[in-house]
C-alpha cells in the first residue's frame, strides 16, 4: 500500500514553488505554502491567483474548482507551519548552503516520518540530504516549468533513499497526473543535462552578435518545432536560476566548458534583468511576472522597411539542381509568383523534376490547399532548361546541387561569367562555408546562403547566411525574398551549422553520450525531453528520422570547426554508423524499425 499524502508543504513560492502548490491543490491535496517574508508570501499568492484565473479564463478550470483549490492552500511565513505535513517540497533559490540550512530546519520541525523533497535542478540531492538526520527519507522531485502544464517529473533517488520512499513518491506523481522518470543523483539529471548546454550556447550566439534574439528563437521554434526559443525559455526559467544551474553543472558535471555561464548572463543578473519575473531579460515584458512581450529598443522594425534597407527587386529566379531540395524550392518560388528558370544537367533530369513538382502541386489541389487555377499558373511560370546560359537575365540564382565544395565552386565560377551584374547568388548548402563558394566568383558581396529546410514547401524557416563579404543589400534582398515566399528568414553568420544545426546536433550527441554512460534509457530520455520540455520528438526518435550518418557528419563538422571537446562525436554514434544502423532508412538505428 502506497503512503497517503493528505497534506504537503511547499517552501518558496517563486517561479516553481507557486506552480507546484497549484499542482497539488488541483489534485485535492491540502497544501501549506511557506515563504520567507510577508511580501514574498503575497507575491506567491498573487502568482497562484493569476495562474488559476488564467486557467478559468481559458475554460480549463471551473470557477467553483478554482475556489475549492484556493481553499486547500494555507499560506504562512516561516517553516514552523510545516509541523504536521506528510511531505515537503523545497523550491528556494539554487544555493547549496541555503538548501542545506532549510533541510536541517525541516528535519527539526517536521514529523519523523515526513518525506523531505527538493526541487533542485542541478545540486546534489545527496549533499542536501546529509544536512538532515533522515537522509533515507530525502528525495528529489524535479518539476518542470510551468509545473501545472508540463507532464514530466524527474524523481531523483540517492544511494541512501529508501526504496519505499521512491515507490511512494512515484505513486504520488501518478496521482498528480504526471509521468515520472526515476534516476540517480547526477548534475542536471536527464532534461537539464541535455538542455542547459544548448541554452548557454544560444546565449553565446546572442552575446557575440551572431544573430538577433528574435532570429535565434524563431530558428529553433520553426526549424525544430520547439514550443519556445532558447532565449525566451531562459527568460521563463529566470536568468538568476539559470546562472546558478549552469554554474553548478559546470562544477559538478566534469567542468564541461559548455556549461560555464556565458559572461553576459552574470551581467544581466547583476543588472536585475532576471527574465519574466523582473519584467525584463532577453525580452521586455508588460510588467514583472507577465508572459506578454512588449516592443523595446531592440525590436526589429516591420518588414516594409526592407526596401529602405536597399533590397533589390526580384522577379525572375534561376534554380540549379535536380534533387529533393531543388524540386521543393522550385515549387515554393513558382507558387509565390516568381518567374522560375530551372536548370538541371540534362533534359531527362528536367522531365523528372517537372514531374515531381507537378505531383506535389497536385497533392496540394487534392488536399484542398491549392486551387487548380493556381497550380496551373505556378506551372506556367516555370521554364525548364539544361543549360546555365538561360540564367543570363535572372535576378536571383538559388543553387541546390550536390553537397560538394568543388562542384559548387565550379558552378559559382560559371554563374559569375553568365549572370548579369547585380544578381544575387545564393547557395543552399547546409554544411559548407558560404565564403568558400563566394570566393569562386568576382562578386562575393552578392553571394549569400539560403538554407531551406526539408521539405521546402512545408518548413517555414530559411536561414539567411551572410559571410564577412556579403553586402547589406544582398542580405536585405534575401530576407525580403523569404518574406515574399511566406517564410521566416533568420540572418546569421557563416559558421558551421548556422543556427539550427549548431544548436540541435550537440544536444542530440549529448543524449547519445548519456545513453552510452547508462545513466538512463532511450525511452526515458525521449520521454523527458517531450514531456519535460515540450519537444515534438525525443532525441533518439529524431536521430532515427534524421539518419545517424547525417547526424555524425554534422557533429564532426561542428567539432572540427570549433575544436570544442564537448562536441566530439559520441563513440556510440560512430559505432552504430559503422555497423550500418543508420535509423529508419536502414530499419534500424537506436530502435528496431523492422516490424513497423
Ligand atoms: N525556474 C525553473 O524553470 C526551474 C525548473 C525546475 C526546477 N527549478 C528549481 O526550483 C528551485 C526554485 O527555483 P525558482 O526558479 O522557483 O526560484 P525563484 O527565485 O523564482 O523562487 C525562489 C523563492 O524562494 C523564496 N525563498 C528564499 N529563501 C527562502 C526561505 N528561507 N524560506 C522560504 N522561502 C524562501 C524566495 O522568496 C522566492 O520566492 C531551484 O532549486 C531551481 O533550480 C527551477
């Protein structure tokens, strides 16, 4: 029989604590909610009220249920109010000495059988537990932000946590409607160990002006389907909390430089820019605690200013190549009203591409997404050619040929001879340096990267890669073209992986390393990222779709360019690729797909 928890205590009603109170009270459990001072208590009460009022307004909670929920919560200043609760969850700031002090005090105040839990994200639960005389009844219960929404709970057992305490807490999680993964006490557990290197890397990109905050966030949302971008997520977590988590993970997690907090973070914390809770972090919010972003001095002006940026007029576009990307890009441009010249290496290939474009457009018609007349108009705008000479009068060329530098360089040298002056020359490369391609021409200022995602007609993101020689007009033109295509163009520098792959693949590689270290299973790691962070797929699901060989190649590029030890490809990934386990395409990757 699992232990009954009828009353729980929550210590600290900040970003996490207030949400944790709500989770318990919503599920019919009485809560004693404790803060350090009367004003802090009021803030906590207001947060709970705001959250439940929003739930009522959204129709997710009945008014009567909200009122009953509030009746279950008893607010108090000081830990003494916790004398008769069955379980305490501590959610005070991420400092070991503070948490140890609170646990020593809880040990004194609470009944001997009370379970003491910490919501720490990165500190050692074991070290916290030894501040009490009952380390076997101390456990980590790590909720995710926002606690009422995110389904995952990481249950952290130490070497001394009693098995029945673990079982009781697991049963409690089920009662709360949460999914738990139970793991050992390691810095960052599953989700944060995989998340924070990525978040810190994104802050580093912002700090070095590699891309704007809007572009970094849009890239990860639109390129990977994440619920929010990394900088918006930092604001939600709280920059002070994020700083402490990174700092602890750096010290506890093997001094991985990727966890050394980017200096800008410390500056922002010192300046009181803590994110949503203080009303300003990477973004500016309506008021402290509000999720509503308001424009500030860094907010980009609306796109109609593109012409003022010197964007050139584009009406006729040449697209070179006959593969998946070229086919998709031809469709995208033709549908958006551009006159398109498709150039392949032979009329046979042209016929195939033409067929593929027709099939795709027809699918749009069948699905009711495209009118027949629009399909015919789009097809009518495309001319098919097997010679580059037909690109003499286009305004923009998009190159989407094989991913080999020598081939691309030769092509750009030819384009340089054939195309009229002022044309924008774009490469869709996903891994080669755009500057290498640009320098094959005598007009590197006109060369830019346009990194489309697959399938191009569907994916809303394009990375606009400017080299150190790309002119502002060329970048503005590329961005304006993306907007005209109905895509979001994000501008970034010419570094390996641009924005999306540079942030995504090291995270996937870290997941492989975690599996390799036998810290957790592929299923639990996938669960943790989906249910704790709202990712559309877990890392192993995604790796099997992307292809392990592709992931390994990208990771190697990143490692070779930056020589960051943490980017070294996981040996397990290399072994799987050597063994021919490449993912779904070979019916076996991290999982066996032969029966599906
Ligand atoms: N922010 C997140 O996204 C997130 C997610 C999961 C876990 N966590 C963890 O949750 C814990 C709390 O983080 P947070 O972001 O909610 O911090 P926070 O700064 O938003 O809130 C901490 C609260 O603790 C209160 N407090 C401080 N000293 C106290 C004391 N002696 N007694 C009672 N209350 C006290 C503060 O007044 C404040 O309201 C940390 O361990 C953090 O690592 C945070």
